[in-house]
C-alpha cells in the first residue's frame, strides 16, 4: 500500500487508507495557508494548520430576515487527526455577526467541527472508529489521539447512546424474540449497590440492565418489551435466592423457571463448601492438629473449583515448568516438584470423610445437570438429597432442603437445557470492565459498555506480557 502526499492547499492527504479506519484529512470550507509546528506538554510534535474559513452569504442572514454585519473575528483552535506519533490542530478566525435590526449575534458556523467538542468532526469519527474496534481501552485511545481521557469517555458514551438508546432515551428493543432468558444481579463498584441484567440465553445479548435487584426491574422489562414479545419466551433461568421468579410468574404465568447449573454450584460452594471448611478448620484447631487446619485454610480455592478446572491449572503449571527448564534459568535438579492442585484435592478428600461427601455431591450435581430427561434428572437429584440427609451435617441438611424446595425449577433444566456459559460469560465481562475502571462513577456508561460488550462475539484479552517478549 503506498501513500502519496497531495499538495492541494498544502494539506496532508493520503490516497489510500486502511479499510477499517478512514482517515479523511480534507476539511471542507477551510483554506490552509500556513503550517507551523509546536511541541505539546507531552513532548509530541503538533502540526498547526493555520488558515481561513470560507464565508457564505446565507450564514449572515438573521432569523429576522435582515443581513447581519461582521462584528469581530474570534480565534478558534480545533484538535485534528494525529499523523503517526505527531498531533495536529487547525487554527483560524471566524466571524461573529450582529444584526442591525434586532441586535442578535451569531457565530459563523464551522461544518467540520464536532458538536459539543473543540475537535474536528474527522477526529471525532476517528475516535469513534478506534473505540468501535474494541481493541483499545479509553486510556489507549486518549494516548493515540492526544485527547484527554474524559473527552474520550464523553465521545464513547455518545457513541454508545447512539447505538443502544432510542431518541426518547430508553434502551433499544431486543433485536429478535428470545426463547430463554437469564436474569442475574451484580454488585456495582462500591459493593453496596446492586444492578440487574436480563439476557437472551441463546445470543448472550444483554436486553435490559437497571439499578436495583427488585421485582420492579422485571416489571419494567416486561413493559419495555411488551406481552406479545414475552409470549415467545419459554423459560427463564435465575438464582434461587431472588424475587425474580415470582415477578415473572405473576406477569407471564406460561414461563417456566429454571434453576441453572451455575447458580446451583454457586449456592453449594458459598453456603456449604465454604461453611464446612470453616467448621472443619475450627474442629482441627480444637483438636490441636494445626498443620491440617492450615492446609484446609489454604484449600478454599481447590475445594470450590471443579475437577476440570484443577486439571486445567495443573496442565498449565506443567507447561510453564517446561518453559522454565528450556530457558536455562533453572537447572532441572533445582526444581522440587510441588504436588498438583488435583493431587492436593484428592489428598484432602481422602483424609476427610465430610469433604469426600461434598465432592460426591458436586460430582452428582454435574451429572444430574447433564440429563436431558426430567425423570432421570429427578432420580439423580433425589439421590443427592438422600446423600445430604444421610451425612447429617447441618450445612448438607440445609442443601438437601434447598434442593427439595426448588425441585421443579431444577429438573426443568432437563427440558430447557440452558447452558451456564452465557451467565458466566456476562459475569466475567462485568469483572473485566470493573477492573478497567469503567464502573466508576458513571453507572449509565458502565451499563452501556456492558450492553455493547455482550453484543461482541470476541472480546480481546491482551495478555500483560505481550510487549515484553
Ligand atoms: Zn435580526
């Protein structure tokens, strides 16, 4: 691809540009007559295109119909496109008109100025294009364009509003009817306030997102999409500890509630595994077995992870081990082989009967959620309830009752085979965005950002070591 400099008006113009990023450099109505360079605070070179604005007779006609006089010529500088690592701006005077009849004043319009910003429409579009690639975060876009992060954020919010809000400010309607919905709540940045999202479980698109975690969110959503749209929905996946189920059943009794695998396991980990581990730790300390207590204290992660996750982590660790060996940084004999996570897990459950029972329940839950026949799934779940009762432990007894109380919604999973992946995917995106600082302090922007992210098939996750090797 070759780039030719065209000397029309002394401006830089390229004959070709990348397909995905157009870089228009010609400013309509602007005559560039001199170009100077200066150095920005950051040390970067700034090309300053000085020139004149074309004037048009119709611009000086007042709303009262009289012809306006030129009053004065205030100067204006607009930030323009970066050229490589250099920045640029345009600098010119524009006329201020005053009406001899009614006294009104007005400024000469600039057709290449982005409304609301002291930048050119070209730079505005370039910022939007960079943001739309979803490759750069706001800080990187600010760096690339020489703009402040707040300006980038304001532009991004405007861009997302244009994409996902209608003229009256409400969210866009779902693109198509949904068969399965998922609803879940999540914590906002300060950890005290909650928000709720409703997703299409097949596409993963967020359809509704609002502050709070009350039934009202469901009512508002149903009003937003309408009852006709809701009539296509067959099932909704949600957590057992929410009011959402009731709200859906009230308004749309045809919808089947399904308690998905993700939430069952989350409840089991939070309210059974963690509690049993703490109880066991206390017991071991009382019995004076401090070493075993210590081992258990560190085991929260491996006890709440699935066996597949542990195996993956072990495989990853083994691979890094090989890399280190290959790099000659370590002599092979220096490496003391640490037991893998799965090995540690097996040791723990081998030594503790109660932990063994937890493992059994977890494995049987996974198996139950693979069933595609409600009768078979019911049998599996009843088997789990029996194990919980036989164990006699108070946390397991609670879990047994928990399964009984939500039995219908659990076994409905066999019919409405809702994958846990979409809910987990959204939860991970929320975490990623919060880490990048989008969640603070602007909820609307955070919500729009999530709305946008859920509509992207691939979220690039740049590893931190990318620039080091
Ligand atoms: Zn007038």
